[in-house]
C-alpha cells in the first residue's frame, strides 16, 4: 500500500492524538479535507477504526515507535 506524503503527515498527527479540527488548523486545510484523507488512509490500510489504522501503520513501517 502506498500512502501519499500528505496522508503520512495526517496519519502521524492522528497518532499524536490530534483531532481532525486541530489537524485542519495546523495544516491550513478544511475539516472535510482531513476527513477525506482519514477515510482514504483507513481504506488503504484496511482498518475499521482509528486504533486499527495506527496499529497497521506501525506493523507496515509507516509509523515508527520512538521511546
């Protein structure tokens, strides 16, 4: 699966517990655009919820755990 750079950026911000509204403000995008990206990410990662999306991103090396 291939995520765009924008999708990866949004995925990272979601993993940092930011809301759609916070992400939209941070990236100067609309909430609807963030919702659309989030939906596309979930489809690409075959996730049914946010926790699954983050888990699959880590499993596939898209997100990395830093301690």
